[in-house]
């Protein structure tokens, strides 16, 4: 089996989300010898900010000298990036070999595992066989019934900001969604959460009381911004007088505060994490398509904003970093997202839109998005190819913002960078 064949097999295992549950994951992991029981985890759930928080934690733990695994989804550019060790993606040959071992076991199950369940099991095997010290584990969907929740009590459970998402599966109110996310809280667990509205925090407090779990709410009051530019930002937090972070936006400082609280919890449990590891780990965090600057002048920025909360964070960044600028948007969205609210947040900063269809069966057609934007009084053009939209957007000579869906982000990033690099070569 080649890596290409492995990925094709995994991605062929489609399923209905009405069959959420841990039964298949636990059965598959049991047949593989329960590799997850021999690993230690930082388990991260939430609506937004999970990936950035995971990336910061993995970077610091690696700098602290630990062999650090990172499990995330979805991938942006390449499938292999979902499983990393010390910042290096799983090699093709290992992905193929592990999939070939897991496939006959999965095929022999009465209820075949889903795509995400297969990837989770493969990742657990990989991280164990590579003798990782710690796994930073991002939840896929929700928390309680997510495949990653087949693990035992983690070193720390982390819950980032909560918003309305996947309401057909997780609930229609913030407390209902918070309850699904709180499903990763296990008896006697240490928990760190992003500060949320009172009714959400009450869910976490109640769940922790019921599980004799220790809850820490991130200390946002100790965040003191020092400086920021399109190259990064610096801030102080408690005894840290100057920390640098390449990820941009006030919300990333709050994510960093969550990370710093988690590191304190880990230290209290015997993990050796020096201040120098914290400083260098945050400064060297890499996490693409989160207000990522591809070119400084005129700015070309790609952001994974894919729901109303993300869009408002993007709008806040535009106010902060590009004041008084009108931008050209390259945008594609999924039909099951609240894209109207997303557009309402972004419209004040838009000169025009180039609309595309993300590569997903859940995508909203580009022409429908363009029709909606034109109806708002903003010029919009439907483009058949992302490369076409990228070229048109860059030709406007204005700041370019690519956003709308993580399914679009990798293709848009590649297209924009290809044109930018070509322009550099042409200009010598």
C-alpha cells in the first residue's frame, strides 16, 4: 500500500454523523492493543482557537525537551500534517504501513469505523511506536462522543472559546454546546478553560464538581499587550515581562493565556518546563492560515475564519492592523455555516469579493455567494477556479484577504503564494 492508497482508503470511509459514539473507536483501539493507554495527553476541545492553542502547547513542550506529538484536523495543505512529532509530519511510508495494518482489523468489524476514527487509531499507534512523551490531542467534533475521548484521564483537559457550531449534533444553545465540549472532563482531571459567558462557565464548573476535577479559568486580566505589527505581537503576563507571539490578534493573546495556565498545571504535576522553553516555544509557534501574512505590501492575508465568531475576530484584526483600508476578499463558504452573519461582519472592510466554491460536498456554490454579496451592494464575481480568483484579487493592488472555510485555505494559500513568488522572480 502506498501513502496515496492509504489516504484514498481512509477518505472512502464516509459515514452519517447520526452515528456519533465511542463504541467503534474503543473496539478498534482494543483490537490494536489499546495504544492510547500507554500515552499521556493534553486534550483540547472548543469551538474556535483549538488549533492555535494546540500549536503553542506543542511548540513549548518540544522546546522543553519532550518528544511531542500533535494531532489536529482538518488538514490545510497535506493529509500528513494531521499527525506530527516535534513539528515533522508523519512520513508517507509510515502512514501507508500503519494504514495497511489497521485496515483488515477495521474491515473485520461489524460496524466499520469512520474516517476520523481510523485516523485517530492510526495516530495513536504511530505516537506510541515513536515513543512520544506527550500528545497534544485536538478534539474533532464536540467532545463527549468524539473519537479522541476514548483516552483515559489526560494530564490536562483544555476547553477553548465556545460558540454556536454543529447545532444539529451538539445543541442549539451555548450551554448545550458547552455541555458537549465538557464531555472531555474526566474524574479527578485538571481542567483549564478560556473565559466565557457566565452560563457557559457554569456548565464547566458543574461538570468539574461532579467529577472532582480541578478547574482553572484563564487569567485574561494579566495580559498586557506591548506592541504589534503584521510580523507578530509581544505582551506581558504575570512574571513574564516580554513574550513574543507570531500569531496575530487579541484573541491569540487570550489563547496564549490559556496555554500559560496549562503549562502551570503541567509543572504542578512534575513536568519540567523552563521559562526559556516558554519564551522560545511561543515565539516559534507555527500555525498556518490564522491571519497569516503571505505578503506585507500590499498585504496578502489568509485566515481560516469559517463561522461568525471567527469572522468577527478577523474583522477585529482588520480594524487593528489595516485601519481605514478597504480590502479585496477571496472567499468561499460551506452552506451549513451562518455565512450571512459572517458577511455582515466583513462587509464594512470590503471593496469587492471574488467568490469560489470550496472543495467540499457541503460547499455553497460560488455564484450563490456572489449573488448574496452583490445584493448587499458590494461588487462580487463568481470564479470557477481558486487560481483565477487569486490572480484577479492580487491584480487589484489592494490588501487581499482570503477566508471563509478551512477546506478552501490550503488551495487558496498555494495559489496566492505561487503568484506572489512568480512576481518576485519577474521583478528580480
